[in-house]
C-alpha cells in the first residue's frame, strides 16, 4: 500500500534521535542507581528549576515535531505510479498549516488589517488612490474593521478558557491519582496545595497551566490574525519563530554532542597521564584557542558551502543542502568549543589522581583503563553535566550572532539569527519595522533564560560545596 507521504530523515534528524536515545538510556541508568538519583531529586525540589524545565520541555516538544520530516505525494493520474515532491515538510508544518499557507504580499504589523506600505489602489468608481491595501488573510473574516478590538478580545477569552479547562483537567487527573493511592479527596487536595514536598511540583504545574492558557489564546488568535506580523515576503513571523526553535535547539545540543568526546577524552587523559601526553594536549588546545573563533568558523562554513555548490547532484532537495550546512556548523562549533571543558577536566583529574584510593588502586595493579572508568570519570561527571547545561545557552546565542554576520545556517533555513539579520536593515526605514526583531528576541530570551535558570538548579544540586552551604 502506497503512503500519501514518504518519510525523510535528514542528518540532523538522525543525530537528534541518537541524542534522544542517549538521554533515555541515561535516565534509565540513573533510576537504577540511588546515589545518582539523589542530585536529580534535589533538582526536582527546586521551584525555579522545575518551572524552567517545563518551558524547556515545551521548546523540546516543538523541536521534535519539526524534526519529523516527510515528502508529500504529488497528485497522480489513474494508472500512474505514485510520486513524491521535492518539498520537505515536518509534522509541525502540518499542525501549523494555516500559518504556513497564509502568506501576504509584504510587511504587516502585529494584528494589522492592512499592509505596512502604501500602494496605488483602484476604487470601485475607477479613481486611483494611494492607500494601505487590505490583507488577504489577516482579519479577512471581519466585515467591519471597527470590530477588530472586540473580536480579538472575544477570541482571546475563548482561547484562555479552553487552556484553563485543559489545565483544570490536568490538576484533576493528578488529584485523582492521589486519591487512588488511598488518600481521601480532602487529604489529597490539601497535600497538593499545601505540602512542602509538593512545592516544586506545584510550581511546575502552575507554569504548565499558564502555558496552556497562553497556548489556547495563541491558537484562537493565530488562525485569524498575524499575531506577530509578517516579514518582507509576507510570511507569518509567529510561524517563523516556531520553526526557528528547532535550529536553536540543534545548535545547542548537537554541538554539545560533538564537543563532549573531545573534551572528556583529552581533558582526562592530560590530567591522568601527565608528562608528554599532558604537554601535547595542552599544546593542541592552546593553539586552537589562539585562532580567532569567528574566522575559523567562517572559513569552515565557506568551505562547506563551496562543496555543496560543486556537488549539487548529491542533494536532491533544498532541505538536504540546508541541513548539511547546519550539521557542519554544529561540527565546527563543537571542534572549537571543547577547550574550556577540557582544561577544567584536566585540573580536576590532576587533583583526583593524587587521592589515596587512586594510589591504592595503582598499588594493587589495577589497570589504567579501569581506574579511569571506575574512579576518575564518575567523579568528574558533575562538572561535565554542569558545564554542558551552562554552555547550551551560549551556543544558542552564538547561532544568532553567526547568522547575523552571514556565516551561520543557510539563509533559507528558519532561525532567529536569520530573522535578526533580515530585520537589521529595516530598522532604519520610516516607519520602522520592529516586530521581526522583537519576535526573535522574545523567543530566544525565553529559551536562554530558562536554560540558565535550569543550569543554576543543576549546579546547586551537583556541586558538593553548594550542598555544604
């Protein structure tokens, strides 16, 4: 049986699925060891950390939906084999189909009913006037433009009520689960609302409830208005902001996945073996740090771009070409960003190798490989985890900066950096086009702030000195 679509797995999709599998395996490993669960339980007791985790989970869910790609089938005549188009779409594109297809002519403000630029219009009586044309999709359901404010308020209230209903159902299901565990309704309700051990989970549920209410409002409004306006070619800015989430997450996570083996292996090896091994590794990362990072990244990205252009036959879709450049950018960022963690791990390993239990293991003839795997690596794991979580937000911001200067992801790929780059020249026009820059800033700010708050919670939970304080 022929499917109406053909699954398309890009390189970044495959790497993302590998990363999700590794995270799942790590979670299962942690659950089997009580001493590994204790720090994560402390993270779960942090109100700010749990609220930030909810926001990060929403971003991650959007990124995963945008990573499930397929190629839709083309209309086929009777008796002809089914063929698939060259356009690669994602599940997020299907969910946000109205946002993707409602394209205007050019710029329009958030919740506007008219374009942002005047044009020559022909009236019904044949007269030529210069005025702002009416949008084809934004507010097209309104018979009278004066109804806009009331319509927006009414739809926002309806969407908020839908979101509040979903949030209430979530709280109700959680309360019923407590009742089934042998607690009465009053006891379960009081425990959920007032118990100290539920404080962090209450905060997480409140954050999720607020996001559901906000999501209901956005769903109601986005189907009838361009809530964040449109860009130069008339695309919905809210849709572009959602599509940019995947790019930001991939830059932050895949770069970490590529950087981690270099930092872990070289940093621990330099600290444990010392001598010429330490000198050689220090020479490598000192030399790498001496090269201006932006110039190295620019040179590598340009080399990748030349390769793609000279071997166009290897890429059957535009999405494949853009994806290869994204993966190459993650690789070069990973190669150039491992030195800081490696230096940190080297210093920690220098301290650990002089401890008494390491000296005793050497005296009993334990192999170096077993000492590294059983004693060194578990004791530097908290540093790796803390550094990785903290570096995530810096990598997300790095993509925006690199795309702004023209050496980031492909210009055809949705990213916050490309949105900022596209908006920078329009800030000087009169009247100023501000909403594209504001949308990229808002989505990036929420992601980076949530990542930083979650990183603080992880650092406090895994840092022994913070626990002693």
